[in-house]
């Protein structure tokens, strides 16, 4: 794993500039790197920056006038007079290299001088904050993360306006130097979880980091498991809610998603809209999603197992329908189901990769045309077509995309097991996945909690969501420093808001 038995690597001579002169020789090869001499009557200096990373208007409006008008003789005078907070006077070529690639301006008294003044003039570019595209909400807030880590942190901070909300920033990627922020609330988050996440982040050794999804694969307890061990979300309100529970959040610069950890498998089937609905509806929708997942995974394997080995289980009234629908099918039930499942996956992948408007058309028209043509051509039965279509529809009820992808994948091992050993094969495959889930952890915490180990206090927000008046404690599997949300005994003295 990336984060085990790793030590912080010191940049080699090839990875960092040896001198300021060597650095500028490398930078001047790029056409978007600008360096010019700024002359006055009493002195002159050299100003260098990447015009694609720097706010050029800011340079001409707020920087150059102070150098022109002030009584400046050296870099210390510029530092004292320039109205900039983030300003550094250094001789370290590695520091200059790191800063100039982030959008800083370099000022030298002479070209290639070893002493440099470096200050921030970063041009902030990116899309505006918009509605969530994946985790859509009907009732709740309509803000989603963007690719700027500073904007994302702003969205979280205004929802967690307390001094104990801490942010730890590190850089990951020996080439990309990607900013990564770890967020938690001091006094609530478990210190062991905080130290574990910080250690894994510091010990990652890789050349670049492009997205939070890549980081989650590197930090997972089991990188070979098909089950996601971090929840990725694009909603700042969900991030704020998990922070108040005692979880840890990771933001990556350039990624419009945040990672929350540790997590359990039950949370992947919980939509954040559940907390905006009355608890009766939220609980019903959660149970519906769990039933849909079970149906999506087991419907086709059960069809194959029953028709191949256990046809005596079919009721007489249904048996005649199945015989008539399969009378002209040249394939065994396994191949019939496999062909349809692969066609469904092809339609999904084609719809996801094509432009939005074309993808929607392909998904609808392609499904109707291929389904109707395959039944009329005698390649598949209409009963199985209905079951596979219903299973595909049921798999879309999973709120989390990564868990939905996992469910799509694990259907095929169940299908193969059903062909080999019937219902017994399905039971064996189910036992294998249960054993894997029992062993799986997220940040060292049990993955299928509160089922195992059984914790009754955490069941209040697992398969069903009880009223807020009943949720007086934070999730116990997180081992929060402050487990209590409110005083339950004092709250019972007044009528609950749901009563």
C-alpha cells in the first residue's frame, strides 16, 4: 500500500533547481513565463511570473505603482511598502520554484540574483458554485463543491462556524504538489482517527494527485476490495453533518468531491435528503433502497438457478408462462441472462460516455429497440427481459455512485455461482461476500457496523431513521470524544417536535 512503511522522500537534484539561475533557465523556455526589467531613476529590478497563473491586472494596478512611487532601494524596502500579506524574502531556489508554479511573482534586483522577493498574485479561475449534479436535492440546500479547494473550504466553514473546526493542509505528489486539506472538529473527532488519517496522508508517495477518488484508493484499508471504504460527496451540507458527528473530511485541490471517513456500508444507502423528510418517509425510502439492492443482485441468478436445477419450485400457473416464453430460445438460461446483463451494461456505459442529450436518447431508444428485437428474434424470453430491466432500474436507487458500481459488478459472480451449483451456489457466494465484509474495515473501524458488532444505539440511524428527539448520541463506532448531542432526560421534560 502507498501509505505503509513509507518515509517522506527528499526531492532529488533533478526534481529541484540547484540555483536560482538554473531555475530561471528552465522557466524561460515556456512561452507563458514573463520576465522584464522594471526601471526607475534611482534603481531597477526584475519581475518574473507566469502570466497564465497570475492576475496581470492586479500586478499593474496594485504592485507596480508602489514600486514606482515609493522610495525603494532594495528588496527589503519593497517588502516593507508592498501591501501584500503573503510575501517572502528568500535565497532558496526550491522555495522560489514551488511558489512561482503556484502563481507567485518573483522580484530580483538583478537578473538571476540569488536573493528573491516572492509574493502571491494568484489568478482565481474556475466555475461558479452550482447545484449538485449527482446528489440532487429537492428540499435541502442547492450548493455543491467546485474544483477550487479554497471555495470548498469556504462552503464548509460557513456551516461550521466554531473555533474548534481545524484544517490541516499538506502537499501530496512529488511533482504535482497538490494541496490536500484534512478537516475535523477538535473535541468531537476521535484523536486516533485524526492521527491515522494524517499519518496516511503524510506517507503517501506518488508523483501526482489529480482527484479525491485517487486518494481514496490509496488510503483504503483494503485496496483489493470492490467495496468503497470512503464516502465521496459533492454536498457541503453533508460534509458539515459528518463533521458534527465526529468524522474526518478530506478535500483535494482540483476535485469537486470531498471524502468522509470512517464509514459503514449502511451509510452508502442513506441519501442526505432522508434528513430533510419526516422520519416515517425517510425510513420507508431506506428500506426500499435495501430491497432494491437485494433484488438487483439476486433476481437474474435466482432465475438461472431455478430454471437450471430447481424447476420444481416454480408454481404450476407460472410454469406454463415460462415454457411458452422459452420454447423458441436456443440458449440455456445462463447464457440468456448473461447476454441481457451485458447488453444492459453496454447501454449504461454508452449513455454515460456520450454527451448528455445523446446519452439519454441512446439509453431510452436503445433499450426499447434492443429489448423488443431480442424477444422477437427468439434470443431471450420476455420474462427474463422484464426481470433484468427491473433489476437495472433497482440498481439506480443506490444514492452513492461508487457503491452502485460495486452492485453492478457483484451480480456476475452470483450469476456464475447460480449456473454451477444453483441456489446452493448463490448461498456460497453470499457467504463469501459476508465473510469479506466482516473482515473489511474503514480507517480501522468495522465496515458493517452496527450489524457486526451489534450496537443498538447506532441502529437508530441505520436501516431506519428515528426522530431527532431519539438521536441523543453520536455514532458510537466513531468513538467520539464528546458522544452526546443533547441531554435526553432534559429533552423529555418537553414534548418532542415530532409528537
